C-alpha cells in the first residue's frame, strides 16, 4: 500500500513539474496606436508608434532591447534600435513605445502617397531581448500584419 501511495505521489509531482515548466507562449500582437511623425526632413526622419501586445503567460517579463527592420508592402521603411525597460505583466496587455528611423531615399523612391489611407502589409524582422530577474535572452522576430495605415 505504501508503494502505491509513494508511486501516486511521485506521479502527481511529475505531472505538476511537466505542466509548470511549459515553454512560454508567444506574445500576441493586438494593435498599434499613436502613429505620428516625430521628425521630418529630406535626409533623416523618424516616426513614433505604440505597439500593444498581450502576454498569455503566467509570468511577467521585461523587454530590454529591440533591433527591428520595418517593411511596408515589402519595401524597407526603416530601422528601430532601442535600449528600453518595458515591464511585461503576466496575463495582461502592455505597450511598447517604438521609434523608427525612416529610410527617406527608399520612402521617396517608392512613393509616400502609397502609405496614405491604404491597407498595407507591415512586417517587422529582427531581434528583441526579453528576460526576467536580470537574465535576458535574444529572440528572433518575424511578424507580419495587414493594417489600415494613415500617416496624415
């Protein structure tokens, strides 16, 4: 009888360990808001945007760094490289403020008119550094969404 109780206790503990050590789920993109031109010029321009995500995991994390290339309809729009501290709460929505340095030559060449009031495919490719308790890990990002985009 003691062997059965010991075996059941061990089995229950093993099930507990397997369910508590699941791999983290991906963060879910919800929307972007507050899209605005920050600085505009012929040689250098930038825009700011807030990205809203949901963390479905049972644990919080912290975003430490972003290195992203942004494409609109397969055309390179710009690059975002930021060191920042954004808390990611468990099972909640959070916002990442992003600043993108625009590639003005490419933007003028492919037409700014195409970005106004049109559904476009927005793609972010790069790396983000996420962690917890001072231990961070780089994750690859390759995300595409279709959005209604209006800069003006």
